[in-house]
C-alpha cells in the first residue's frame, strides 16, 4: 500500500499513522530523493563548496611547519564540500603536517567512515608524491617549502559547486581562484581592486591642421581620449569632450590619419 502522505514540493512519499514500512515504498522514496540530488548536482559526487584561507606556520628553527586552513569569514567554513557523495565540513582551524623544508607536498581531502552521520569525519593529508584521485580522495592544494617561507598553490583544477542563493550573497570564488574564459560580456560595470574598468571604442579621423579641430561623435559619452597620429607631421595634439562629441586639435598638417581610443562611461 502507498504511504498516506507526500511532501509539499516534490511529492515524496511519507508514512502516516497506520502505514507499514515496505521495501517498495522505501525504494520509491529514496529513489526520488536520489534522482533529485542527481539533477541538483549534475551527478557531481565530489566538489568544494567553500574553503578558507591558507597559511604556512613554521617552528622556531624554521626546520618544519604546518599548513593551516582557517575560515576567511566570521561564521564561515575552513572547508565545506562533498566527497564520496557525502557532505564534509569544518569551521575549525585545520592543521596539516608536520611538513619539512626543501619539499613539495600534495595535499588531499579524504573520506573517512562515519561521514554519513558526522560531517567532520574527514581528513586532510599531505604526500610527497601526487596521489590518484577517486571518489574518496580529491586534491586540495600543493605546498612548496623549497624557498623562503614556502608557498601554497590552491589552484589545482578543483571542482567547485555553489547554490544560486550563496552565489548571489557572498564574494567567494564559485569558479575557483583562477578562471579561464574565452568570451566575457559585462552589461553594466567592472572593477579591479575597487577601481572601475571602462570599455573602449576605437575610431579614425583626419586631422584639421593648423590648430583647427575635427569632431568625432560617439554613441555615448567618452571619458578620455588617446590619440595616435600616423605621421609626425600632425604636430601637437589636444582634445576636448562635450557630451557624446569629442574635438581633436592638432598644430601641424591637415589630413593626417588619427587613431583614436576612447574610454567610455
């Protein structure tokens, strides 16, 4: 007999009073959940959801060190992700080591039995040689202690996953710390370290000569012009901007080709 109740959104069967636990209904229930997880995660059984900040901390003699991973944000995670189809998480300081000088360590997150009921039941281990990745092991970073205070390379082709709400609410790197993109279209604004980056438009014009000006009209208002004449005969160059129109003056010859780059608002 089918269960009496179903969940609100995905109509997953749920037992009601008097229902008997049956293999058939449990299979329907668990298969529905499993199928929805497959759709939600696109079949991804291991991925990183959030990672904190990495640091190398040495002993007094600078002969050995530990890799520390700590949350970057208040109430954030040092590590959060999925491995072997199970959630792993920690908000604590994760210490990896002891690591020694003049070595390169390959660091992995590894599944441990018990993760099904305890999300902190995972380990982070370092090896002197790359390890084979599988459902129960995925690479986290590479620690190089051959020079100075050492370096941590966290860009090791990790798989990241991020739900839509978290993607819009925080400032983490949903596609990893380094992103390769063949084409990027920015509709409104772009900034680097808080400074705006403006789109550019390229145009050509012929100089008016003898202190005169040629008008160059744009579809929107330019902020700044860079003018490169194709001949030294153009003389000195100056320009002004009024709305969508720029006026380019030159002290030299008429008819010199001017290559104009305009940074746009």
